[in-house]
């Protein structure tokens, strides 16, 4: 199951730098996770300082 980033995202980039699958990119207003690339490891969620990432 892929993860998703909520509107609580502060665009700090911590999730992208911690993603081993390179599934996270910077969007227009927040970072976004490509569900096709996401390996559901949870590294992004554990690295988010505002807890804006959860499982879909």
C-alpha cells in the first residue's frame, strides 16, 4: 500500500531525501508520492517532521 502526503506538508524535503525508491517529488504546493514507485517502506513517514504522511 502506497503512502500519501496531506496538505499539512511544509515542503521541507525530508521525505524525498529519505525515500529509497525515488518516489517523491516536489509538487506545486507540496511534495507528492508516485504510487507506482512507492515500495511502502515508511521511510518518508518516519522522516516527516510534521507527520503529514500516512498510508493510503
